[in-house]
C-alpha cells in the first residue's frame, strides 16, 4: 500500500517536473538571465566574506576557508529550497486571495504535496553545479580528504535541514489564510535561511540554542560542514531526524488547523 | 494639488487596512539587523576595531541603517510599476488626469509612513537592548541637514528603482535588474556593511556613484562624522544625481510608453 502510494506520488512529482520544464524552457532567455543573476549573488556572498576576512583572521574560531565552506553549503541549501518549493509558497498568497485554493483542496491528491511541489524552478542548476565543485574543493583544501562516509552524513543532515525548513516555511505560508496579502514572504524566507550563512557558533548561549533547536539554522550549513570536515558529533546526527519529524508533524497540524478558517472568495 | 492629497489619504487608508502585514514586515526587517549585530558581535569578540570602526560604532551604524532603510528604500518600481506594465494595468493610469510618477511617489510615501510608524515598535525594543553600545542623539537625527539628506536619499533610491521597472516596457522579466540593484545597494550603498570596509580605490569610485548617497551618507550625517563643508558638497552631489536620474526617467518613460502594448483591458 505504502509502496504503491509512494510510486504514485513519485510519478506525480515527475509529471510536475516535466510540465515545469516545458514552462520554463518556453522562456529560455529568462533561465539564462536568472542563472547569471544567481551566480552574481554568489559572488556577492563571497565578496562579503572576503571583505570581512580582509580585516580579521577568524569568526568564532572558524578560519576563512571554513567560513567559505559554510557559505557554499548554505547557498546550496538555498538553491534546493528555490528549486523545489519556494515558488509554490510564493504563489500560495495568490491562491488564497483569489479563492483558488478550493481547486487544490478538491484534487484527489495530498493537498500539501500538490501545493508544495506543483512548480519547480530550473535556473539554480548552474549555480548548484559550481557549489558542488567548490564544496568538494574547499573540503579537500581544509582536510585533504573527501570520504564517502562524510558525504553521506553531509547529505543526511542537509536533507533533514531541508525538511525542517520546508516545514517552517510551509507553516509561515499557511498564515496567508488569515493575513491574505503576505505576498513578499519569499524575501523573508531568504532572510531566514541566510541565518545559517555564518558558522552557528557566532551565536552564544540562548541564541545558539534558538538557532539549533527552535529555528535550526545550524542544519542549513554549519553541521553539514562539520560532517564533511569529520568533526560532527553523533548527537547532532541523531537529533536531526527527530527535529525534522517534529517540525513536519507540527506544520501539518497547523496547516489542517488553518484550513478550518479558509473561506473561498469565488465559489 | 487637492487630487494628490486625496490620493495620499486614500493610499494611507489602504495601507492602514493592511497594518498587520506592515507590522509583520517590520519584524522581518528588524530581525535582519539583529542578525547582523550578532555576527559583528562575534567578530568583535576577538578584535577591538575593524577598519577603524569599534563595536559601539558598528552597532549604531546598523541601528541607524535599520530606520533609514524603512524611510528611504523605495520598492514601488518592483511592486507597482513593473507589475502594472507586465499585466497591462498601466492603461488605467495613462488615461487619468494625474501624473503617473506623482501617483507612484504618493503611494510609495504612504506605505513608507505606515511601515516606518509600525517599525518603531520593534526598533524601540532593539534600541533598548543595545542602548549601552550606542551614542545616537535625537538632536543629530532630527537636524535639518540629516532630514534633507534623507529626503534626497529617498528620491535617488526611488528613481533607481523606477528606472529598473521601466525596463519592463522592453523585457518581460525585470527581476534580474532589481537583483542587480539590491547587489549595488548592499555592496556600494552600505546596506550589507559600512562602505568603509571597501578597498580605498572602490571607495573613491563610489563617491561618484549614486548608491553611497542613499544609505551611507545620511548615516554619516546623523553620526556627525562629516564637516559642514563635506555635507554641503555631498548634498550638491545628491541634487546632481536627482537631476540626472529624473531626466533619464523622463526620457525612458517617453520612449517606453510609445513601445507599450496591452490587451484585453
């Protein structure tokens, strides 16, 4: 039953992928423009690091190359978010405002799945390729090794991090049901996931706990970077899926609660 | 003039209606600066000064920047002009007996006023938390020169934003231009970090560009880091940039409205 359901949703995801690809390639110049723009943003992030390290030698005990690694992983995390779900969450406000959410609710698929993955983006792949190379390059530069075991833990933590932040973003997006016009939420999401662009150890005491457990920004870059560098503690690997499940469950509960307050505008 | 005042009142009412949204945005905006202050706090744990700036000066920089951003960061180009051109809604305004530019300015100012008023709530909380690190005086903030610098900064910021939007007459997606604008504001305008951190050559070039005059210059006036002579010269540069950008806007607007097409409205 579960396998059949998974197979069905995988097929649906591939269909979304295909249609999104057709849509995006209808405006090929846009993909080129956005890809270049994304690469420029990466340069901006690197310039910021370069300017800061022009004045200091380390940030919270992390040297320049280590901070670069954190930045590349955080950018990769951002690209994964944009490629998979951000556009859909940006459109959610419009769905509610125009009363179009009804059509999603009536479809014979999981509403959340439909609302989260309907449109996929294609202009982040160029930057992701560069980021993968740079992550490998900087890991080699710092440690001299790049092991499959560390890579698997890295992917595990990044995956859990994505699930946690997807849940947080989805829960915030859901508030559109009450506020209706939160059209620029994507800028806010960008700001939240940028919390992880610096080693989380810059935050002290209560702030560190906040960005490890409440808004776990550490899982967007710092902990995955530690995994690649072979410095990760076992407790962080174990806590990751527990946090992911808690956030996913919480956001689903919140979504169901919010839907009770949804009133269509047109039907 | 009366019709523009009526417009102003109408837009003010519209944005007061969306006050909950504006307040949420105020929280979002302040959180960005809280993070920056924390990041710099970590850097200053092992350094007493960075590029000649101590922790106290850095905190006051971001504190002032947070409020200036609310006042002068224009977004009407992206949220209004670009959207209206893209969706063909510009027609409605072209046939009305009002200036399109003035109408956008008025709507922008209405939003900025509501947003800034609500921003003061989280700002006050942040100010009280970091108060021991800063030395901003209300006399400096409310000095006529800082108010003039801020007004000019808003006009420059608005024209740059509106010019990006006018590209929509020729290209369907203008977001790349807005990204480039944000990059310029971040790196050269001082929105990401003080422009003093830039290499000397770039700092000198930056004095000739408009971006420095949007955030960095008003902050320097408020922080009383410039002499009267320096302020006077930089105000003149602001006026020159306003003149140039306004002329360029008018030129592009004339060309663009000749190119403009819309269907079904």
